[in-house]
C-alpha cells in the first residue's frame, strides 16, 4: 500500500524473509546428512555438485521472500489474498520435498511431490505477475530451478530404485 509507513514496509519485508528462510531451515534439518547421502547416490552425469545447492537455494529463497513482499504491499484484494495463500502452499510443499527425498528416502513420493511443487510455483508466478509483474519475474529463476530439480529427482530416483524405493 502506497501510504504505509516505512517501518511497516520494512517489517513486512523482514517478515516474509523470515518466513521463507524458516522453511529453508526446516528443509535444512531434513537435509542434515544430504551431502553423504547425495554422494552415495548414482546420479546423472549432468547432476550438479552438492555444494551448489546451498547457494542456489539461498538466492531463490531471497527472491521468493521479496516477491511475496511486493505482492503483500499492494492494495488488498481477493486476488492478492489468493496469490499469497498459493505462495504459502507452494512454500510448504517446497519444505516437504527435502523430508521426502533426504530424510525419508521416498523417491517416488518425492518425485510426485516435486511435480506438485512445480505446478504450485507456476500458478504462483502467474498470479504474482498479474498483480505485480516484477514479483512474477522474481519467481522465474525459482521455476527454472524446480524444473531442473524435477528432472534431476526423476533421474536420480530411476538410477537408485532400491535406495529411493
């Protein structure tokens, strides 16, 4: 909202960033042993090194938080509420994936769930774009990474059917 105080705007930005990084931390708990688990997996030749995931996800969570904040600070409407609820749904689904794949080692379920994450991210991106194009653009790298991660999850699951049963 245009006439909100600077303090409210900064608090809002801080709140969205805390929320997305809290989800990152919850996923991080599930991924505590991900490095050794990932190293032991048969991976496709195009799989990135394990060290790349942390920096990429940190940037993506930052972009997600800023995108949500940009939508949050627009004029309240049913479209804004729907977009933010969908954002929260995709965030929960995103956090669940690490548990399914790394902690519980459920490859098929993790693959099915990442398809849901992809669809939720796409829908969120579209709604954000309609409300605030910059917010939608900030989610484009996230959708691209989840697209890549979906292919990687599928191939890794296929190469490790016993480990990721």
